[in-house]
C-alpha cells in the first residue's frame, strides 16, 4: 500500500486530492498549516498533520510523523490578484515564500529517501496562468513560472535515480474563493491604483464571465494521472479551461 503526502489539504484541490487517493486505497498524509477537525475523515489510512511550508521545522516534523512516503504533492499555495504597481513588496514576498520557496523546502526534504530508494514522484501544482499571458497576475504568475522551470530541471536531475517530477496546471475554479484569498482577505480594488481601475474592472468582468472552468475533481484526477504516468510527460493541464489554453499554446 503506497503513501502520498499532500500539502495544503485543508480545502480545495488539496482536500479533493486527499479524498481521491484515499478512495483508491492509498495511505494519505493530508497536511495543512493549522489542523482543522472534520475537514477530512481521519482513519488508519488518512492522517491529518500540521505542516506550514514556510516553516521548515514543521516540514521536518511532518515527514517524521509520515515515515516513508511514495509521492509528494506540493499543492499548498496562495493566489494574488492585482496590479503590480499597487502590490506591496511584503505581499510579493509572502506569495513567493509559499508558492516558490515552500515548494522547494518540502521537495528537498523528501529527495534523499526517494533517491536512496530509487523511486518516488514529486507533483508540483502550479496554475494555468503559466499557459498564457494573463493581466492582474504578474506576481502570482512569476511565483508559479519559477516552479515550472524548477520542475523541468529537477526532473532531469532525478531521472537517473528513478524519481519522477510532474507539474499539474489547474484552471480557474469557482469553489476555491480565489478572489478573497488572492487579496489576502481584502478586495481587488485595494491592489489597483485609480488610473488602472476602469481597465482592471473590464479584465475581472471577462475572467468571471468565462464559459469554461475547472472543478476540484479535475485537479485530483489529473494529479492521480500524473503520478501514474510513465510516458515522460512533464506538464498536465487540469480542467477544461486549462486544457484549452494548453492546446492554444
């Protein structure tokens, strides 16, 4: 019986991915910054563990609790919507601490056991923003593009040891409360200087009016497919909108 450790499993893609792997008979270590009772049904095959990807000591502690794992799913992330001119640098650093450095921290922490065993899969969940030019996402896209490049190079480094690296690129999901989280609890207007306001509003109207979206189950199923892929494919768009962007590119 194999074991997967998933970061950011308190809601959204991470929680649905935990449910999916559990339903397929895997052991699941579902991690989140603060353990929340009832988020997932804990059992002998599904454990909820506290892990904050920006705090290396919690990564170490979580891996000690988990023991040997077969798959790491780096799902934890923070979104960001706004005009770059109006985004405080403290917010920029917060996004990179989680989306970029957090992924690197957890990945580095599992590589020795993967390499020594000669097997393992790292799945990095990025975003469909890497597939096209999207306004109001300069900071977020930069943090995710960094992981795309990181993953491509890391895949080559680990291939001789039988360790695989994959990226999953979800589209926009209506159920993840993206806008509220993207502004750190505020509003998009707070990160849009007045001269940008009319243009930014039209952009947001277009985004919220799109016909294709991504379901949480799309991401969970794509992560599952990426983990079991043996073709050498690196990037996996998840959701109808992401697939359309990938095809267009």
